[in-house]
């Protein structure tokens, strides 16, 4: 069985001392970087399977590291940062980070986010297979959606929104990404518009729209499609 290699980018010695043995015990190979420059070099030369990235680095902002990596690499990036402002989280996700964990954190939550990001490595732009979750079936090839065998009738925009979330199953998709991809850049700030469509989708696909299990809200950031059954 191939061991996944994780690059931990953080200049706090206590974080490095904690994460390396914890992740090693979880079955990962761990390499370390203390600066953004070291991180970029390590991704290029050591090919990690995933990057855990702090935003507060001594030589550059972590968001600049994300932007640089996304110019040439699809390596999954999980942000691990003490910055808890929604604007920081949204900016990192919009730049291409896969997930965001705030400090202080539990190792259980972090390793769960790592497993999720690794499962979806290399599937950013791929058309997904038939997906089933909580009785809902999505067939992207035939453009068909059904619940418990009954066809669900969606408008073109509702379907495009659902398919975009399906392509990124398990990952947070930000409001801005959803709006600009489905409706175009002119609608990038139309959050009310997006909420209306999400509400319509939930009415059609959720067993109980007031307690959604398929389309999960990530407060202040966006939405996440639940993992397949």
C-alpha cells in the first residue's frame, strides 16, 4: 500500500513537533517547510500528495503560496491557520485551497479533512460517475436526477448548480465560485440570488429541506455536497 506524503508548512515549532508524530502515527509520511519559499520548492522537488499550509508565514502570506501553486500544481491544500475571519477563509478557498481548519484544532478533525481531500485528488475537473447520496441519484452523462427512482425536474440553472457542487463532492465551494461559474462574473456578489436557488434545490432533492443532508451550508463561506453513499 502506497503511503501518502504530506507537506506541513508552518513556522511554529510546537505545531511541527505535534503534527509530525501525529500524522506519522496516522500512517502518513511527513515532510516539513518553515517558509513559503521552502514550501514551493518542496512541492516541486518532493511531490507531496497533500499540503497543510499556515497562512501566517515569515516570508510571504500563505494565500500567495496558494496562488503560486495553483499556477502549476493541483496538489490538495488544507489550510491550518489561526486566522478566523471569514474573509481570510473565503479568500483562501477562492484561490484554490481545498479545505480550512482553524487553530486550535483537534487531530481527529484534521485527519478527517486530509482523508477527504486525498480522496478527491485529481478529480477537480473530471465529470463524476453516477452519484448516490441519501436516496438521490445524479447521472451527469445523461443529465438525469432522481430520488428513490422518481425523476426530479430541475431548471437548467438548478442542474448546473447541483452538478458544480457534485464535481467537488465533500469540498467547500465558495459563494463567489458558485455565482461566477453558474451565472457569470457580473453576479459574483449576488448572495441572495444564490440562496434562493439553493433553497429551490433543497425543496426538490432533500427529504426534509429544513434539515438538509445533501447540500450542506458552510456559514460565511459557501456550500458543500455531502459524500456519496
